[in-house]
């Protein structure tokens, strides 16, 4: 039986999980693939560190180059994280013609175009299933399963920390700060939590999916990103009353321009009738619409040792088969086919809106606000005024018809200056999935 030797860079939670998974299910994979997998080297930062998974001292080293350059290593697995040394590791392996498996979404977001070009130039391949949505095989779906489709819409709940926080806020009526603190205590949120709750982790992932779906590399600087810090328990309760659930969505869809796509991450009101509204806790889901297949949904655990290890094993199987058959780039990691594509600025994106205003409860207040919206050509679809009062102010909830973000931003700036408005307006976009 053909043997493929693995060199793993990174012995933390994911690296240890992959080593353990290869030991646990290596024989099963060999029976299915006709190829054996064996870890012959692992580079770690600290040889003396206590690890949850027992790894033989004989295969450990602190020198990643010794693992990558080892002639016995057929396949390099980068699981160290970060974007500096990890970039050196991946490029060094690719230059040697060795295929690389990575779970590093930040690396791909920052340097993906360079790495994919290096893989092509050196006649090898880069596999990255574990970089997005953990155990959900969404990369394989887009690269292979839906290869005959044009992807017209893609919506992703791809950050488990944010989804956990928003789920508990809805179920318990709890405040953001309290749930965040509890999530950190339980290990669902990092300290500091900025990468997750400010939307940057989701942006890394949604940028990768957008690039793969639309065939041009999406510059991460062009992705509009808004996190969940501003989402309040009051907004979640009102949204629920109106028939919506607030989710942090990564959104990829065609804009008005045929060559332009929207690539955004922000909190959205999702209709309770839509399947994404029921994705709770730390789970992820990606909803994809193809022009041939129609609507499809992919659901599962988006992070954690086992979910990520499962995705890495999938890539190891593909890479091992490619090596066995001598087809080093059977399906290239990324094929540009829309070279003139671009990302629409958020100002041009058109959608509906939820507005929450704190206003003085007196005649003429609504008329002043409606006049500003009318001047911006923004229609009001419904008005709700809860009876609860905060001092001299009352909440006023407006749901609008479609408008551009530019128009809404200008209108809100004017509304905020009205003497009847007592606090900064709160705005959440509404997604209708049409």
C-alpha cells in the first residue's frame, strides 16, 4: 500500500487534534483510499509544553524548516496560525513542489492570491477546507459539488462566537456584555474577543468564499465589516416581535453591476420563516444559491478541535489521492475566471432597514422624521411605538422599503440632528433572501 508521510507545523489544539484523528481513523482512511497516512514530523514552539494529546518526542522539533525540507515528508500541514511565519512555511513547501493543507483563514485572506499562484507555478496544490466553517465541507462544495453552477447568492453564519452570543441574547433576553463575559468563561470567546465580535473572523472566511464562488480574488480591504457590539437586547426583542431574528451574516451576492458583487459582514434581520433564523448556538451554516441547483444549505459545527480536524482529514485524503495518481493539481485551489470582477462599496448596496429612534412623544415628531426619509426617497413600510418610556423619551421603530446605504446614511445623519430625537439612531439591515 502506498504510504504518504505528513509533516505538521503547529502542535496546538488543531495540530494535536489532527495527529489524534490520523491515529484514530488512519486505518479506516487507508481502507477507503488505498493509501496509508503517517505523521513523521511535527514542529512546535515549545517542546516542554504539556499537551492534551500525547505526541511522541521523537517526531517533535522546534525547527519548522527541518520538517518542510525533510525529504521523507510528502505533504505539509500548516496549523500554526498567524500570517508571517505561516506564510514562509507554506511558500517554502510549495517551492519544493510539496502540496500543503492549511486551516489558516487569516493567511488565505491576506496572502491567498500569492499562495495560489505559487502552487500553480511549482506544479503542486494548496488545500484549505478547514479554513472556513470547520466541519462543514463548504470549500469542496464550491470547488467541486457546484462546479457547474454560477453562484448567485451566498449567506453565511460563519462565526460561532457571535452566533452563540446572539442566540443567548434572544433566548434569555440578556444583555450583550453579560453574555460575552459568560462566553469567555466557557471558552466560546477569546480574550480579547475583538476578532470575533467585531466581524473580522467572519470577514476572513466570507472573503475566501466570495473569491472561490466568483472567480476573482477579493481584496479584504474592500469587504464592509460591522460586528455585533451595537446589538442590544431591546433590538433583539423588538425584532422577534416583528417576526425576525438578528444574525451576523456574511453576504455575497450580485450587485446591480453585472461584474460587481456585494461582499459584506454585518448584523441582519432574518425572517423567522427562513432556515438561517433557526441556526443557534455555536453552529455555523452556509446558504448557497446556484443558477442550476437552486437553494442549498450546509450546516454543522464551525470550530473546535474535532470539527477542524475532520476538515483537515478531508484535505489529506484529496492530497494523498492526487499524489497517488500523479495529478498534483487535479482541481486547482483557485481558478480566476472573472478577472474584471470587483466588490461594490457598501454605499451602493440596496436593502430594507430596521430603525430604532429615541424620540420626544409629541405631535409632529413622526412627520419630521418621515419628511427626511421622503426627501431621501426612502419609503416607510411600518411603524411601531412600544409603550415603554425612558424618561422623557419613547422608542419609535420604523421598517423601511429598499434604499441604498448611501441614502440611508445621509437621512440618518439629518434625523440625528432633529431636536425631537434624543439618542443616536440605531439601524440594522433587513435581508429578504429574494
